[in-house]
C-alpha cells in the first residue's frame, strides 16, 4: 500500500512530486489553463491573427499559412486532416481552438432546375439554410447571416420565431465551404440574402467578407458578392466607407413609406427617403450600382399605381430592379402575383428607363423560399418533443 502511494506521487523523471511542490503546481496551472480558457474560433481569424497565435505557441509563422490554407482553400473537415502539421501541433490546436464544421442535416435537390437547398446544424443546435443555384455564369450560393430574423417582414418565413442569434464569420464561411465540398463544384458567386439581416451582424459580416475574398482562401471576387439589407441606414453608410466592391441589394418591396410599413416593420424606424439617400451615398463612395429587390405580392404592391410610383422614385437612379414573385407561405395569406401582372409591372418600369429583370423561380419544389425548410424542420422537432 505504501509503495502504491509513493508511485502515484512520483514524477516522470522518478522524482517525488510532493503535495505543494513546484512540479505539481506547474502541472495543475497548465491543466487549468487548457480547461478554463475559452477556445478560439480559429476559422474566424485573419491570417495575421493566426500568425500571432502561432508565435504564442512557439511555432514558426509559416505554420499559420499552412493552417489557413487547410481551412480556407483545402476546406479541411478538422485538425486531423492537416497532415503537414506535426501531431504535437495538431494536439495543441485541438486543445485550444474550436474548429467550425457545419453538419448538413438535410439536402434537397430540385427536380425542376437542380437547385440544392441545405439545412445545416450549428454546434448549439440551431439550424440555418443555404442554397446552391446554378447559372450559366457560375455557381451561386445564398447564405444565412443569422439564425432566425427580427425584421418581421410579413411575407417571409425567416422571421417566424424571431431571431435566435447572429452567426460568426466561421459559420457564414462554412456554408460556402460545405456546399462546395459536398457538391464537388466550385462556388463563384456568394449572396448574403438568406435568413437574417446581414447589417444587423455588421462586424462579423465584414470579417466574413474579407476572409472570403482574400487572396489566401477561395479568393472569390468582391464583384461576385452581393449583400442584402432591409435598409439599416447607419450601417449602409458605414459599409460604403469600407470601399468594398461588393453589390449592395436593398429589399425595397414598396414604392411608398406607408405601404412599406405594411410589409416591413423596419420601415417604422427608417424613412424611405433616408434609405434611398444612403443608397446614393453607397454608389457615390464605391461606384457600384445598387440592386433593388422587389417582392411582388398579389393585390398588395403589384398594381399599375405601384409600378408608376416606383418608376418615378427610381428614375435617373443608377440601379437594377429585381422583381421577385413572392413564394407563398402557409402562415401568411399573401399570394403570388399573376404572370401577366408581373410582366405588365416590368414593362411599366422600363418606360422610366430602369433596368429590370424578373427573378427566375428556383427550388420551389424543395421549400426554396427563404426560411421555409428551416421552419418545417423546427416544427417537426417541436412535435417530436411534445410526443
């Protein structure tokens, strides 16, 4: 028995590590540091930040480049894949860092047009949607910026249930990475237009954009990136000051302040004139043409008077209008405009010299509208919990 106790108190070099000895104290401090410290979200770090982390670990700076390449170019599933790193460094990374790798819990492929819709589960159990759309100019991925949304638009399934939380840069990036890896096809365009208000998650959005378009990752051209907003004026102006070459898309959906209030509660906070002035400021600062998203709701905002009002409002504006036939959701009584009404609306706008397109409906047979698949998944889980 005595021999057994002595063995337990003997250090790795055969020296006795008595209670309170410097050997034991040092070991306990190291164990506590690993256990108690908050793990770094390594995929959200810039290359320069990662170099600083490597220096703290006593590693050469080129290791940061290797890790960065594994994460953002090779799209590694985790530290175990990073075979160019020593086992000791990989162990340190596992202990000290969180590695975001989204879990695809559903993948639906449209029989009509090949559009793919993904439902990803986050580490805290929340779920988010992403969509892969194939065009002649390349593959476009529409990602979410938040789990849920607090903007409250009347015609959108994303707002049902409200906002759970904003996504970290790594969680936005990995939507693109997982889809590219699962589909086996290169993503050339990214649209931040899924669930959530991107400018309500401003700092994380900026970091995401810089990593996505940086030369050491996928290096997607800034001109191939679109960020949508409901019209958060101060953030629109801040984004203009960044002088990025991304496209800003405004979710407009009405030609007057009063009608916008009916459809979009955010309009109670921001006057339409101020939102449009922020759009002009963005164009003046970046030279990038503004896109106006206009969801057509039958009998609500698709009348000839609506088209005329929109035409007068945007005449002379360097912009593009994207007409979107609204996808009906069962929780709302809004319906899609008739095809003839949509075409007539487009023709009236063009008479004002405005560039207009009608968005091609994609993925309707797979709950393609924003928020629909996520909503149905949550409802199923809620029913299962009740049972």
